[in-house]
């Protein structure tokens, strides 16, 4: 009994080390790792800028009054915006530049702007933004609207004070309700803080799914459960190394730091990778074709970023896609991942993530066991190998 256990352990260790060595010796795997590292570097560089800044806008000032010049000054001082030097002379010319993609937005100050303000009439400012890119369009519109609201409030306050209204009462009339902003989880409003960790660990998810395929696909497919277990454990170990390298090497290089304990992050990453492997094994056990199981696993890996809710809220998905999202290990992990890089966490704050991953692990183990028993039973009835 002890001899067989010792033999199984030696086989496990041999295939574990063999799989690790293949990652650095086999050329196609070397290329795969180079692509992975390059993709992560590219993602970090793309999201290096914390927020979108200096979006080009044009201001067509048909009034050229003190209020209109104040609006232009405030727009120029806004970090998200940059007024272009070559100012269009007409609205049509500005719209043409907007359509061509040379501008993120246009602001047209009408000729009766100051007159309307002086006589207490509602002044209308034409704002157009490029919504072909939602981030650019919403950022530029939000910044322009904030400036217009601020300047308009200032003009109204000045007008009320000139009519004899006391300053405190005038301020209450202009701004009856104030807001104190407290932005949870992403206090800097940083797009990179939100997306860079999600994208880089998405590439890690893809890397693991591709490496798992090598374990089950010929010509190098594992021949025994012990061999498969050794090679899968090696892939898990390599994934842990790559994940820790991302969290404590690459992302800090781009200014993104994990604020929580190393132990907590290791636990989350380790469980995520383990459940990822269990998903691949369950697909191999469930589907009759190993190639089909690998292709489906890779497809789910490719879709995992979109289905995780990082790019669009899961609650807005059609029902079947919400179910599919709940079955992917990357979905709960990506939610926890965004917390790691935003605040210091306690284990209790990740209870939901760990619970979902544990439920998925139980499901995939159950599917694998049922499929294995079914195959063995069918093999016994037909006399064909399982």
C-alpha cells in the first residue's frame, strides 16, 4: 500500500516538474508567455493615464461678452478639456470637425447670451459631443455641463446681489441644495484603477485555459489521473506566480497598488485559479470530444471579461447570460479584484466572493464525478474504453 502511494507521488512529482519545465523549454509555450506578458504590458500602458484629460473642444463665441469670455476661461481651466487653437468661425465648421473625429465636443455661445442673462431670460448654449466613444462623450459633456452650471450660478448670484438681495440669501436661492461628494471604492475617479487590474488578470485567465488544453489534447495528453493532476498542479503554480507578478510587480509599476494583505490576496487568487482548473476538467469530463471541451473552455475564457460585469452591469444582461455569468470563476474574482486595488480589505468583506467560488467548485466537482461515473457505467455496458 505504501509502495503504491510512494510510486504515485513520484509520478505526480515527475509530471509536475515536467510541466513546469515545458513552459520554458517548448517554443510555442515560450511564445505564449511572451504574448501574455506583452498583452499585460500593453494594457498597463493603455490605462496609465488615471483619467481622461485634455479632450479637444471648440468654442464658437458669437456673443464675445464678459459672461461668454468667462465661460471660455473656465472651460480652458478644466483638466478634462482643451480648447483648440484654431477656433471654427461657424457652427457648420465646428460640426464638421466633430463628425470627422478631430473634436470631442463643441460649445456654441449664442449672440444673445449676455442680453438674455441681463434681462433674466433663460440663455441657451448649444453643446455637441462625440458619442462614438462613450467614455469620451460622457466625460466631455459632464465637464462642459459642470462649467456652464458654475458660471450660470455665478452670473445669477451677481444679478441678485445687484438687486439688493443679501449675499447669504442670494446664495441659498442660486444653490438651494449642496452636495458633499464621497466616492467609494474609486475615490480618484480613475479609469485605470478600475480597468487595468481587470484586463491584466483576464489575460491570466486566458493563459490558464490555454495551458489546461495542453494537458488533455494530443499528442501530449495526460494518460493517467495522477499525470493529469501533476500537470494541472504545475499550471496552477505557474498561474499563482504570474498572478503575484501582476499584482506586486507590473501593476505597481503603473501606479496601482494592492492595499490588502498578501495572505488574503494569495487566498483569493489561489481559489480562483483552482476553480478555473475545475471548470476545464468538468468540461473535459462532460463533453465527448476533448477538442470541443477545450474550444468551449477557451470561448468562455474569452467572454469572461464581458460577462463578469466589469464592462457592463450583469443585472442588465438577459436572463440566460446572467446564469452563464454566475457560472464563470472570473465573475466573482473580478469583483473582488477591483476592491483589492481600491481599499484595505478584511476577509469578511470578501465573503461573497469566496462563497461564490466555493459553490462553483462544488458544482464543477459534482459534474466531473457524475460524468466519470456515467462514462464508466457506459463502458461496462458496451465494452468500450471510457
